[in-house]
């Protein structure tokens, strides 16, 4: 009979634990329902995180919200496309030529000094004074 009493006490304890655990589950009937809801929530959270990362990637590319940015093309493909369009090619060449004509050429180059204009004497007296300054230093 002692064994029977122990089993009854164990059953009563298990029942009491179930009753105490029920309020801790909140709106869920049992642990199985809680686990299913948690799994569904985790899956939805993962989907939203992936969507957010995708949208942030598009913003970094400069694309507006919800718009996928086109795959990037290589420089060679873009050059070939520009060369095949006469209007684009003419605009690029015209811009290049305009830039060439707008450049100014420096008058004195190579780091050398610029000489003063040549002074020519107007009389014999000025020529004599100029010769004296030249010879005397």
C-alpha cells in the first residue's frame, strides 16, 4: 500500500505542477502551441530581416525604396554602348575639344626669369651714361 500512496502523491504533484505552469504560458493552451507560435514568429522575423537587408542594400546602390537596382555592367560594355550611339559619341568628343581650347598656355615657362624691355639710348650722352654704368658695374 505504501507504493500506491507514493504513486498518488506523485500524480498529485504532477497535476499541481501543470496547474501552476498554465498561467506562465499566457494565452497559449499548452507548451506545444507555444512552441509552434514561437517557430512561426522566428520564421517571420527571419524573412523580415532578410527583406530589410535587401532594402538597405538597394539604398546603398542609390536605388529608391522597393526598386531593384539593375545589375552593374562592365566598363567595356558601357563604352561599347556609348560608341554605338552617335549623339553620345559626338557630345563626348565635343566636350573634350571644348576643354582643349579653353586651356591657357603660360607665357614664361621652365622657371626662367622674364627680362625687362630693352632700353635704347636716344642721344650720345645717354649712350655714354649707359656705357659707364655697364663698365663700372
